[in-house]
C-alpha cells in the first residue's frame, strides 16, 4: 500500500529519472533536428533507461518491463510528463505502450514473437485504429466489418476480409502495423460484436487517405513527433485468420484492458506537465515587474498560484488513489475512479496551463516558450480516450447505483421526528417523570 511515501530503492530510481529527464531528455526539444537524427540521438538515452531498469516499465518482467504495479508506474509517469520526448525515451510512447499491453494480454506466442517483441525493442511501431467518422465516443456504433472467408488464403488458409473507414488512427503515418477494431458479429450483443486484428501496413487495400493535423499536432511543427493521426480506408483488406487477437467478439474486452490502466499513465503525465507550467508561472511572477510591483505581489496572480496548487494536488491524489485501487482490486473495480480522474485531470491541466500562459502574456502565446504547445495539447485531452462528458456519465451512473428512489425523502424531518419519538419514547417518558 502506498502511504504518501515510496520505498527507498524505488525512490532512488525516481530521483535518477527526474534528474535524467531534466538534464538530458528536455534538451531534445530545442535541437531543431529532423526525425531520423532525433531517433539516433535517443538511442544512447534509451540504453541508459534500460540500464537503470526503467525501460517499458508498464509491462511485466517476462516482457522486459518492471512489473511495478500502477502506483509506482504513476509516480514514474508524473516525471515523464515534464518533457515532450520522455515517454519515447523510456519506452512508454503512446500508442505503442497501450498496444503492447493489448497484445501481451490477448495474443498467441507466435503473434508475440512476430509483433510484440520487435515492438518492445523499438524495431517496429504500431497504430491503434478504432475511431470512425460515425463512431467515436460510442464504439458500439462501429461499422467497419471483418468477415471470415474459408480457404481463400495462401495454401488454402482462412482469411479475414476487412472493409471500413477509420480516422484519427493514432500513429498511422509511421506505424509498421495497425491494430484494427472491426465488427465480426453484427447480431451479437453490442459489446460482443467487435474483434481486434493485426494488419501489416503494407497490406493491399490499406489506403492512407491523409494525415490529419490537429491543434495538438499540426502537420508542420517545430517538434518531430513520431505520432500523428491518419484517415484510413480499409478496402477488401485480407489478413490470415491468425491475425485475430484473442477470440472473436473480445474487441471491447481487450480495448478496456488497454485503456483502463493507460488512463492512469495519461493523468500522471498531465500532472507532470502541470508542474512544469506551474514552475514557469511562479518563476515569471517573481521576475516580471509591471504597474508598480512584481506580478507575484498582485492578488489576482496570487489567486492563480493558490488555485493551481490546489488543483494539482487534488488531481495527483485522486490519480494515485485510483492507481492504488487497481493494484488492490483490479481495473474493473476502479472504473469510477478511472473515469473521474480523466475529466478532472484534463480540466485541471487546461486551467493550470491557461493561467501560466496568461501570466506570461504575449511571451507565453509565442513559440519562444513551450506553453503554447502545452495549451494545444491540453485542449485535446478533454476529447481523446473518450470525451469528458462520457466519463461524467459513467461516474454518475455508477454512483447512483448505491441509492434508491423514495417517495418521501429519507431526510424528511417530520417523518424522521415521528420515528425518533418512537425510538426514544421510554427515555422521554422517564425524563418527564423525573421533572
């Protein structure tokens, strides 16, 4: 159990990671080099992470990870959130990290040999292809179909034929293979209709329509992102039957196993980003003199600092409590807490970054500081991994299960008074006789 302290051995690892991120990884952001050069520069840094025993820490030891549990992972991801390339250097870059977890849970040994282990070694990149133009927040509306055709493949093997239209396929531009979610049984219950497939990117019929620029990652940007969002049309894409992950109809189950703990990692990285923006805001308030005093001496700025500190602390403790609950009882038992931190954390991040940008004025709005990028990224987090409104609905519904409707409110004072007088009748009578 995590009790506001960390065991000394792991704390030393966290201290090393914090120093390493601040002194080594952050500098990658400002070099202005191309993507290939950046990847070469990252290689010795990745080796240092591996030597420190922190590479791909989200995975179990048999897959080269640390097997740490969600609380320890959360504390590490808080540090990784303070540098844009840190997740990549530590082997936790989305969507590869989530895809690796999904394959680790549902794949066969043969699939792991072909796809998972090269992914973990950084030899392959992956994409997650689920969202459609007509199905985003509600994946039960997916229309992409996968149909099993018997004996149509090489040497007479069975093949899945996939047809559909996806967009916002994360990491689509640079992926070597895609994990595609498609309906395999449209007559099944809503959450048993879809399945997951591994589709190599060069497969005929995988048509990359375009890379979609977003506020968070425009098509042209001063940072060399390895990710990006693609619009893809799958037109009679044929893959062997053994490219199915898990069993038919397990797509939603696998997606939840991928997304649940992943939201802990996201939220803790947001807290790291908040801390970086907060540090910049505090530094600026002590440095900028205007209208007769430092910004730090103005009540409105002091309110910003106090409110942001409270939001950060609340988001951090909520996220660590959710991580602790996953460690104790599993992700299913922590669904309410996971949903709650998603919308609370994204709102807190946006507020902190917004106030930090405001304190910096035009300098914060410019590309001379990382705040403008943080601001654009922060806005996306209320949408990705399910819009905040959906998570609020989840929390409300799960909370309301613990209550029941009453014709007369349980706190109705006249009703309570009648029951209380009956319960205390003997005592009241004895008191009246003794007067």
